[in-house]
């Protein structure tokens, strides 16, 4: 029963179930994730992947 009350309190703090925006920190976390995903692979990592691929074929 205490867990249910805690979850309800968290939902109220986050704006409740009908809030479309979500928690304030979610947008910042989403931007951080997107910036990491958009980063190019370092050249030495790309070379390593190429070498590993060649090892699988022969």
C-alpha cells in the first residue's frame, strides 16, 4: 500500500498521467542522448571494426 501511495505522489509531482510534457529533466536527457548518437565514430574505432570484419571472412 505504501508503494502505491509513493507512486501516486511521484505522478502528481511529475504532472499526473495527463501531462504530455513529462518531467523537466526528460528533455535534457533526450538532447544529451541525441547528441551522443549523432557523434561520428572515431577513425581508430572505424579501423578496428574494419579489421574485425576482415578477420571474420578469412
